[in-house]
C-alpha cells in the first residue's frame, strides 16, 4: 500500500531529481518534457517549479549529482603488491563496478558531452582524472626506473581511458552483436593484457 506521508521539501526535491535522472539518461535533455518528469513522480508542474525554476535548472542538478560522484582507489593501491598490472586491473574493476551498478552514469556523461554541457568537465575531473593521473604517474615511475621505453605517459593514460570507455559503450549501452560471445570481464581482461603488452615492460 502506498504511503500517505507528506514528503518534506528536501525529500520532494530528491524524488524529482531521481525521476529526472532516469529520464534524462534515457532520452537526453531535449527528449524529456516537464510533463514526463512530474508524471513519473506523481506531482503537478507547479510542485516541480517550487524546487527548480526551469527544466534547465533541474538538468543542472541531475548532472551535478552524477558528475560529483568520485571513486576511491586508495584501498586498491595500498593493498596491492605494487605491480603496475595488478593495480591497473584493480582500479579498473573499481571503476567498472560503479558503471555496472549505475549504468545511467555513462549515459548521462555522454549526453553532457554531446549537448555541450559544462558538466562533462566535472565528469572528467571527478570520475576520470584520478584514474588517468594514477596511470600517468605509474608510467613515469616505470620509465625513471628503466623498466619502460620512453613514451608519452599522459597520452598513454588517455588512450587507456578511451579504450575502457569504448568497451563500456559496446557492452553496456550498445550491446554490440559482434561481441555477444564475450563477457564484459573477458573483454576487459583482453584490453588490459594488450595494453600492458604494448608498453614493452621489462
């Protein structure tokens, strides 16, 4: 039985953001109407406008909520045996878990890029930068120890990010037919192995 409890203002605002998240992730900003959002929550447009001045402001709140989420790789790095490949696999697994449990994260990030919304920079800073910074730092360390030929560490870290994003797009969003025989984990294993091989570590 549905509860007749009257929601507080913060709870109502949260319910609007939650409903808008799913809709914006599915259709993008321009594909969603105010009527769809209020219908999903079961309120009138007037209620929505008490909390958000416009659809743009609601979209900003949704993107802010998504883009501010950060992953912590500290435990993975601290508990590793300092082997670069092992840590890379570990932090990749942490990142992938966040996408698998919240697939709308990837969708809304892509929409923010396609629609030219400034939040796409926040997605990079909060969700990708720590990830790529660790890879860049580690590659520089390996070079300083003579274990890695001279390469552009920043470009290599960004290329790894690009490969990871492509795997996620193909398996989690597009569900590409030509990859149906591969699990997400199998693809990630192959991707990481090939990346490590390309580095020519010694």
